[in-house]
């Protein structure tokens, strides 16, 4: 689960990390009071969306009067911001962060992730901030340092000193960083983060370290013990169908093609998409109905798939492991009746009681293409779209 | 021979009295697996599926002397259950549960490694040695004793590979689902080592998917240390970048962990790549016969 920048900064503040004084607004009229509360005569206004690249897309501006803040808020609230990290529709702006302006002397990069290879939390830092870190890592690897932290010991000051050296920090900044690093690690572990990125971490004109951005991703599997974080969830940032699916314990990702897919298991679902492409077709979605595909879930899955107007045919691929294929077949029929499916349906049932399942489908009143191997089923589905 | 489990494996089921554990334990018992009892805190002294229930792993060890633990407890309690099993001195722990927090696994993995306990999973179908023992949720009926060792990050995709090798008459020595989570208890490499040392295994099928670099690391290991032929299929060749595909592991970010990268690396290291899911079985036959 992703957090907005302002939510990330609220967490940062709790861990004594240096962030700008700011206010969040969701009504343009509140911009005036927000600017007054913050004080000064220069502010930064930032559209809050779950995507990077906001600055280049016009979602971040430097302003000199509260009226400009109102104008910015009116321009963006309720609109969608399109950046290079969003899809072509963009992400809805439902709040705006107004902050005091920070004079920047230098921009650095700092992030932390759970590294699969080393099985540790790894901090990544670079003297090149505010830019695409992947390019820096590729073109000048000497400017990027990776520091692995044992979650049992936490981050130690010596590790902060090590990173500081690569970042080119002076003595006073190194001292500041020796507080920042352990606190970030504490935040990471206490709140079950899977990713944390501060880009840029800046050195202010006054020579102090300052977190100018906050990108936080939380491990969704841990939300049961992070009620405070779970409450920060903003469904407006997610694809409507994807969040509807998540509510029903279905894993759904919409894609560009026209063959709706319903599969049990994520790996097999990807394998099915690959097979469709192999035969020249194009999947409309990834959908995993899970290991226990009940009639109810199959019906919900059909509804989701058919909500996409591009879908010309539905391919159901179920490998009945523990679930019995005859029950799945009945589930598919009931779902079709309930939902009212007008496009052709191709079903491949394999495994537990597959013969019985196929028989049920063949004798059904509605026309279903029942095939017992994936090759024929995928071919058939592709054929039906052309 | 086989790897990890056989007809002599004595299994203790943690979370034994729960609905999922009951369903799958019944099927495992029907398959011939030697389940010697279960652990459910607070239900010690009861009899479930004609087997004793214990409050703690230590009691179970003292009373029925199991050598493998199979875990079905809900995700929030897996850290506790895995550590309890590992600290009890058992050699093999298999965690089926999906949705274990990553940071829990980070700590658990460190401890099981220290103790020298082998952990399989979480978020996996388990292990089966066809005709001998089934410690997991896979359908027993599609398996057949034979010569192919199967390792996979995915559940139903493994069944597809199993079905194909059964239909073509090869059968399996053992099948291990290592799970799709970012921090799995055992890696492809851990299991490749076991199949390499197993006399009955003639060829190894490795089913991978997009995300992470486990397949690339396995490819390097195969090149340097595996003499048996390895056949591989990578799922997610058509998955768009940046989209999360169900498994926590199956995410492509920043051009790393794509199917194309993995396939290239596997081929470079001498692995036989099945370009399509449908060709896993036929490719394996082809490689064994060549």
C-alpha cells in the first residue's frame, strides 16, 4: 500500500526527521489560511498523488502569494495528474500539500528497501539527488552506496558515517545523518515498510539536512497490525476495478487486450496470459480467483471481467487441485446465469473431477466451449476474437 | 530415493484443528503420509483425525517424535509457529500459509539459518514425493513416481508441469513449491543441490516467474554445480512493467526481473528453456532422450 507524501511526512515528523512545516488542503478556499498558518511569503504547493514525476507534469509549483495557492488548488483538485509514472488517464488529485519554501544548496538521494538477494533491509544513498537514481547507478556506480542493515541490531552510527562520506557531508551534517539513519530504520521496521524513498534529501542554504520528499510503501500483508497506517489508505489512487477485486479477495490487474481471463493461481494466470499471446491474442486482464474458487467468487470474477467493454471472449482456466472441477463447472454456469454473459466463454478444466466438470458444461443450456487442455482452449479463445 | 520427504517422514501439523489444516491433513493421510499428530495451543489432549493434539511443539517432540512440521496457522501467527518448530529441534519446516509479513520472514529466515533448520515456504503448495508422502495442498492424483525433480515458485503452475510430466510417462522424484514471497525459506539453489545429489532424479524442472533475481542466481549455480539437465519455464513473459501480478514476488520494477532477462540468463548458463507453458513436458522428454 502506498502513502501520500503528506502522510509520509507526518510519519517522518513522529520520528524526529527534518521535514518542512506544511498543511494539507482538500478545498481550494482553505489555501489562504494554510499559507497564513505556515507564515512567510513563499510557499511550495504539491499535488498529492501516488506517483513520481509530479514536478515535470506541473503538479508542483513555487508560489509567492496565498492567491496563487488558491489558483493552483482550483486548477488541480478533482482533476487527474498525468506523469511519466502514471497511465494515460493519470491519478486523481484530492488533496494538496502546501509547505514553507526551502532554499536548496544541494540535492542528495536516500532510500531503503527489503533486498531479496541479501535478505536484509538495504539503504541506498547517492550524492546525485533529484534525478533518476537508476541512471546514476548505471552511469556512475561510484556515486551510489548500498548499506545493509541487520533488523536485529538496527542502523548504527558507523553506518551513517560510512554513507555520509560517500554523500560528501561535512562534520555537522554527518552528525545530523547519524540521527536520521537509525530513525529511518526504526520507522521502516515499526511500520512494516517495503520501500522508503527520499528524493531529494537536501542540504539547505543553512547547511542542514532536510527531507524534501517522502515516498513510502507499506507491506500489505502487515496491515493487520498497522491500523493507523491502514486508515491512511486512499482508494481514489487505485484502479476502481482493482480495488473492487481486492475487496473480494480476487487479484485483478486490467490490461489492454480483449480476452478476459479467469485463472486459479497467480503463476498459472501469468502462464495463461503468455499462452494467449503465444497464439496471437491479447489478454484483457490478469485475474487470480485464488486456490479455493467457489461459485460466489467465480460470479464476482465474471462481473469484474465483463465490466471491461473491450472483452470479446472470456477464457476460464482452472487447474482443480483441491477444488473439484464439477463444482467449478456448476459455479461457472450459475455465474453466467446470474451475471448474464453475452460474449463467448471458453472453459478449460483440469485436475480433480475434470471429466465430470466437462460433462456438466457440455450439457448446459448456454453455449460454452469446454476444452480439456490449455493449448486448445487458448487457441479457441484467440480464434473467437478474430 | 527422493528429496526431503518419503514414506518414513513423521509429520506434525501446526494449527492442526483449523479448517484448512483438517481438510489437507485428511487428504495427506489418505495419500499415505505418516501424520503423527498436531499442535494447536489450548487444545492439547484432544484427539483430531484419530491423532493426538499437543499444546506445544516440545510436547509433540517428546511424545510422537516427528521429523517434519507442516504449518497451516493464519499469517499473523506464522512467525511464532515457524520459530517454535525451529527451536524444538525439528529438521524440516513447511509453511503453507499465504500473506506472512515480509519483515517477519526477514527475522525468521535469519534464525532458521542459524539453527540449521530447513524451511520451505511460506505461501507455497508444499512438498510431495509421489507414492510416498504428501506434505501440502497439491492434488495427489496428478503425480506419478518417476525421474523428474520439480521446483517452483508458483502453486497451480507447478501442477501444470506435474501433469505434463505424468502424461508423458516421466513421473516425478519429488516436487517442491518454494513459494512466491520476497523472502522464501529455501531458494531454488537450496533445492537444486538436493536434486543434484538424488540418484532417482534424472532431470530437473524449474518453474520460475517474473520479479526478483532468484532465477538468475539459480542459473549461475546450475552452470557451476549442476550436472543434471535443467528445464525451465518463466511465467509472466507478457506482464507489463510496474504491475503487480498477485504474487508478492511477481512484480517487475525498473527493468529488473523481467522474463526476458531471466530467459536470457538461463540460456547463457546452459538451461533448457521451454518458451511456452505447454512445452514443459515435451521439452523435458526431448532433453532426457537427447
